[in-house]
C-alpha cells in the first residue's frame, strides 16, 4: 500500500494544479461565451444585423469550458450519480462495486482517446470554421480562420484529464479497500474548498 500512497500524492497534486488552471481558463471561456452571445443579441435585435461569428465563438468557448471543467466535477464527485446501491451494500462490497465502475470508466476513456485523436487529426479536423477568425499579426492585417481541430481538441484534452483523475480515484479506492482511507488527503469539494 506504501507504493500506491506514494503514487497518489504526486498524482493528486498534479491533478489539483492542472485542474485549477483548467478551471481558471474555463471561467474565462464562460465570460467570453456570455460576451459573444450578448454581442449577437444586441446586433440581431437592436441593429437588426446579425453577425456571423458570435454563435461559433460561443460554441467554441462552451466546448473548451466543458472540456476543462468536467474533470474537476468528476474528481470532486460533482457528476450526477446513482449511488444508492453502493450505500446499501456493506462497505467492502460498496467499495468493490465502485472500483469495478471506475475500471469500466477507465476502459471507456481509453477508447475515447482514440476517438478524440481522430477528431483532431482526421478528416473533420482539417476543415476550418465557417466564420470564426483570429488575428495572426499584431497590426491585424492578417487573419486565420480557426480550424475545427482547435474546437475538437477540447474533447481530447477533457478525456486525457478525465483519465488522470480516474486513475487517481482508482488508486484512492484501492487504498480505502485495504483500510488505508484515513491516510489519504481528502479531495476538496465545492462545499469544503471555499473561494478558489
């Protein structure tokens, strides 16, 4: 169990730091999404002239926000879960069931990496977005149409982060199964973390 605890500590630290950066970027993405939607509302309903780019910009921000926030929700137990059966079972059986479910989840996520990679590098990722451009020079004389692969990369990043969190949760469950749960540093949840 000492080896598992030695792995959990740095993995948990890395997950917390990387997911903290992801949460910060996710907050910026939400703010940018709201701004893009408000711009579209003003131009569509006040000036009667809808712009082509805000819808795509909002979708881009929403995908990245989701991809960066979902691993934190998974790690902190924020996903909707039906845990009634685990709670009804004796502690050891409930922990074994949780371990089994986390293992299935890991298998699904490892399969999803291949799908995410093919979305980024495959045929669909080679196309550019319809109306989303970013400047490529400081004088704003050159603009690049955003490739769809930049949007789809959010899915791949999300899956990789979910795998890292899943491995940490599996290791924590193993430690708890063998009676070392009191030696684990608790994962901060939204109710215990305070303002971040």
